[in-house]
C-alpha cells in the first residue's frame, strides 16, 4: 500500500497528463499509465469526469460570429480611414522633424571630419532613397490594384 505522499506525487503526475489523455494526445505507454492510475484513484476519476463535462459544455456552446459585411464596414469606414490617415500623418511629421534634427546635429558636429560627413551622408541618403522608392512603389501598387475590392 502506498503512503499519502507517494499517492499525492502519483496524482500530481497523472493530473499533468489528464488533458492529453482526454484529447488522445498521449503515447500508448502514457495512456496505460493514466488508465491504471484511474482504476484505483477516485480523486483522479472525478477530475476526469469534471474535465469531460467541461469539454462537452464547451462543445455545445456556440460563439457568435460577426457578419463579414459588418466587419468590412468597420475596417473600411470613414472613422477608421480618418484615424489611419491622422496616425500616418503624425508619424511622418514626427519622423521628418527627428530626421532634420539628426542631420543638423551631424552636419554641425565639430568632432566629425568633412570626408566622414560626406561618406555618411551618401550612405544614409542612399538608404533613405531606397526606402522612399519602395514606399512609393507600394503606394502606387495599392492604389492601382485591380483586385483590391475582390472578396474571396
């Protein structure tokens, strides 16, 4: 006969596997271990019954679904569009101010040589130019996408 401490330890190990047991996610060896334990442990049997009841209750419940048209109306509504435009505008203005500040600080820093300033300006200018060209391409593609309004 097992003592109380070893029984609690066995129950703890089995409790970690009960969910997998109910969902048929255990290996054959683990299933056998749980089944053998359940034959002799009323506490774990009750846990299995409780979890099965919860599982059945969840299966029987329905989750309300929002109509696709309503979701589209919310996502493409005038309030959503205005907020998105405002947010992007604020971001671009803030980024422009930050960029201007960084460029002015860099150009008038006395610890940097002129050649370093020129090389760094060319590299950063090239990166910014590539970024802006990709943004422009994406913007143009978005505006001219003939499948934009197609719903699947």
